[in-house]
C-alpha cells in the first residue's frame, strides 16, 4: 500500500478524515492556504518548504511504510492569525506556526525552516 496522500481545506474536513483513520501512522502538514490570484500560499515559509517536502517524499522509499500524509490548509492569513483558530487550540495539534509537520499521536514535529532540511525530513518519516 505505502504512503497515501489526502488534502483538506478546513478543520472540519480534517476532523472527519481522522475519524475514519485508515492507517497506523498519520502525518499532517499544516500549511497556509493558497491565494487565488497567485496559486501560492500567503505564507512565505510554506512556499519555500513545499518543494523540499515534495522532493523528499518522491525521492524516499515511503512505499514501505503504511501511512497517510494529510496536507491541511489552515485558511487565509487573517483566519490563521486568530488565537482561537481550531488548529491552534485543539489538543491533538497545538499548531502555533505554519508550516508545521506532525505525526499524529506522537511528539514528532517539524516547523518552519526545519521543513527545508532534507535530513530532518528523512529522519521524521523514518520508522520509530
């Protein structure tokens, strides 16, 4: 089976997807939503990290792990900056910056410029 990928655009969609969690390992990449004008995220760090993350996923043999990678768009900048944003307050996620990559149910977490480091990403996706 290997790594499967899903994309969600809201807290509710993420919550629903997780309620039907089909895999033993679930990775979630929280990232700024894309602007309709440019097709790029409003978050400059997300724009820089995205190609590095994609490269690691494509170049690494993730086919051997049974996992789900969810790309979760956290909304536009003003939604994200709200201290009551569900991604910030939900105890499962506690996201305080984007981009953030977590493995659900573990303490594994990479944030911001860590997500531009291929070695850290390779270690992150490795087996525990």
